[in-house]
């Protein structure tokens, strides 16, 4: 890979809680090349959103680096970061909750343009808003509508338009279709893939839904309790899943949403607490193959075939 557009190195984000240190993101390493999509999958609470937010510095990291075009943006001061903000954007899961209900479509899309003073003339801003609405397939007549007047698909199109307003390079897509009906999900995914090609965008696409991520990703990282347990190009991951957790996730397909499917039906055992986790494999308590060797020592991602990495004491050596 040439210099990746974005890369994490030993990235960690811990939260102090009353019961101890919660390891939300714990030593995550990956690279995303320009124009590619890294799919990030895993159950609720495994740290996907925290990872996405730390990568674009909506949250500060506890430790580690995020290199953007080879530069560690964790070291950037406020003004340097402000100028970079345009390049790094996010689309949220619930378009209804993430859009201000008191703002019209044009006000929502124009907001980042005004805040970052990319354009200042009223006419120019208006033209840019119409251009963005066209790009995401929103009819001009909706320009003065409010979010509650629109269906979920159109609301998410506003979310996409707002994220595109500053001509970003990298977008964290945090479950952008999970709240939508299945038929609408496909429309939004197609829109995002078209935009990626047209605008050369790079995505990190977070989801519970492996069947969604299969279509949009070039590579997939599987997370479990703050750590990446397996990472591979998309076809390789689906054809040859090695980590027992990845295998369990794949068993949950074709049920569209892992959140709605009780993983307890597939995996027995308790989910380990992310607070002050013990050494060894965090998945061991639920793993059908676990033995004493799994519960001590630090695990590492090993490359078992080109670009296929697995962190498991029993497999992937
Ligand atoms: N501000 C915070 N303070 C304390 N703990 C937090 C905070 N934000 C997240 N966490 C914890 O960090 C862990 C990871 O949360 P995160 O929201 O990143 O998971 P997720 O994979 O995005 O889950 P979901 O699929 O439900 O969106 C969880 O245990 C969560 O409770
Ligand atoms: Mg989340």
C-alpha cells in the first residue's frame, strides 16, 4: 500500500468509570488507502463508535497515533486541527436524532459551510446547498422542509449532504443505514458507493450488519471488546473466517441486524467486562475452543495469509 490516507497505531481510548478503567478501544492498528472502505463490525459496546470518534478527533485518544497522510493528527493544536476538520467528517446512525429539528433542510446543510466560512455570500451558499441536495438525490422543493416532515431515507440524505458540504476526504460512517428500512438501506448504500467513486472518498463503515458491510467494504476489521480480532480483505474474510468470534458472527447472517438477533443463541458464556480487562483473549469466556493457554499472555494479530490477520492463540499461527 502507498502511504495510506489514514492509519491508526496502537490506538487506545479508555474511559474512567466508578468501577475502574473501561477499555473502549485497546490497541487498534489498521490502514485505509485512499478511495477504499474499511468495514468495522462487532456487537454493541465493542468500541466501534468510540474508535470512529477518536479517529477524527471528536474524542481525544488515551494513547497511540492517528496518521492522516502520514502526519500524526493527535499532535495537532487547535488551529491546525480546525483547518483539518473539513477533511474528516462523520455520518451518524440515527438521522432523526442527529438533525436539529428546528432547522430546515437548507439551514442544516449550510451550517458547516457557514461555521467554517468556506463560502460567505448568501447566494453562493444557496447555490452550494442546491448542488449538494442534487448530489444526494433530494428534490429542490424540500429545501425549506423540516426533518420531521421527511422519511428516514430522506433524512439520511440530509446527513450525507451535510457531511459532504466541506468536500471531505475521509468519512466515518457510523451505522448510517441501521435505523432505516431494508429497502431504503439499499438506496442509501448505493448513493454512498456512487459518491465514493465520483468524489474519491475514503470510508470507515461501522455496522452490526455483516451483509451490509460485504457490499461496501474492501476490507473488514472484526472488533471484540475494544480489540481487532481479525482483519482481512472482504472475500477472504467471508470465505475463510478463522477467529471463532468471526465464525460466530457469520453464522448470524442472513438475519439482517446482529443487534436484533440474540448472539446468546450462537455463543454461550458471558461477555467479559471491558473494565480493567484481564490479560489473555477477551473472547475466551464465550469461545467454544478456549483452553488454559487462552487466558494468559498478550495476543497479537498474526498475518496468516497475505493481508489476513488473526488474533487467536489456537488458530492463525
Ligand atoms: N463517554 C463514555 N464514558 C464511559 N464509557 C463510555 C463512554 N462512551 C462509550 N463508553 C463505553 O465504551 C464502550 C464502547 O462503546 P461504543 O459506543 O464505542 O460501542 P459501539 O461498538 O459503538 O456500540 P453500539 O453498537 O451499541 O453503537 C462501551 O462499553 C460503552 O459503554
Ligand atoms: Mg456505536
